C-alpha cells in the first residue's frame, strides 16, 4: 500500500533552493537600465559611430553575462559543463570573427 508523507518536515526528494527574488529583480532592473543606455546612445549620438558601436557591444556583453549568471543559474554548483560549453562557444565565435576581419 502506498503511504504519503504528510508531516511538516520536507521530504528527502524536495530541493533546497534559495528562493530569494532579490537577484532576479536586481538583474531585471539592470537589464532595463543597460537597454535604456544603449537606446540613449543611439538616439543622442547618431554621428559618433566610433563610440556608439563599441559602447553597445560592451553593454550587450554585460547584459548577456548578467542574464547567464542569474537567469541560467550558472553561479550554482553543478553547472560547470554549461559554463565551459558557453565559454568554449564564445571563444570559437570570437576567433571566427577575428579571422573573418583579417581575411584578405
């Protein structure tokens, strides 16, 4: 007969995750701020492409790292393989872009 555990103690199958919303709210607000900064750079400095393009790339990189760290839980233990895979892919991508720029 199947008996259910109805006690107030958590079962051995429950996960002990930190359920704090603070990192998610902070990262969401940071993402909005970074997006607004990129938008403002394009709107208010359209003639300074030498500054705007690297600035947007920097803001996008920071935003992508924040998203990976908080939303993809790459900061948690046991996520080493996804971290290595992401950084390996990023390294290959940067290598291909640099090679394409200097391919003459």
